[in-house]
């Protein structure tokens, strides 16, 4: 309890969480950071923009996706911040090798995709609108899977690689199942 109060005195939650999350991922999407830090996308963008102005990170927009990564100065600051968080006794800083956290993320996506599969199997054919709905439900899990893949880039011998690849194949299979079950549009001649 005292450690959390000390952290509140010395650290602002959102910038600290975002900086430490970027440190964990190396290079990632802003949407992944917002989800990881439990904040809105606009709040994350505004906070990250301030950090970029300070030279702590750089961003790159590729299509609709905005990537961020720490600069050399940002890495030094993030490492120092992580040491401070640890010395305050707050164990909120994620680490690259946190196997339990990675496994939890993978299992969360698996359970969500299984729920979508179950809903999809309740009917034989689905309308165009239902297909769009199912595809929209799958979208965040593709992003979550990509976030886990980014984490695993730093761990070439991770035991989770095969689990992640199997999950990727399952997501593709569900997407294919949605397309197969979709009723083709009726054309009037």
C-alpha cells in the first residue's frame, strides 16, 4: 500500500505505463499501448506526442497504423524509470520475459476466438451484415496476436511460438469459415 502511494507521489501513471510498455515491446502500435495501459487511444496519442517532442520516442505511420519506438535517450530514461519503479516496491513494470503475461495474452485471445467460433457455428448461413459483424469481432484479436508476435521477436527460443502460430492459423480458419458461410448477395436482373 505504501509503495503504491509513493509511486503516486513520484510517478504519473499514464506516462510511466506507456513508457514502460514501449520498453517491453521495442516497437509497437499505439492501439496496443493504449489497451495495455488501459487508456483511450486519443489519450495515449496525446501523451506519446509529448514524449516524442521530448525526444524519448519516435513514431512512424504506415497506412492506418502508427508505430512507436524508443530513441536511445528514451531507452535510458525507460530503464531508469523501471529501476525507480522497482526500488519503490511497485511491481507494475512489465518485462520482456514475463512468460505468465505472454501466456495470459495468448489464452485470452484463444478463448475469445473460440467464443466467436461457437457463435458462428449456431447457424448454417449468415447474412452479409452478420459476416461483417463477425469479421469486426475478429479484428482486435489479429492485432493482439501481432502484439504477442512483437514480444516474441526478442525471444527466438520461446515455447510460445508454436502456440502463437497455431492461434494464427485458427484465426485464419475462422475468417475463412465466415466467408464460406456468408450468403452471396442476390442480384436482380
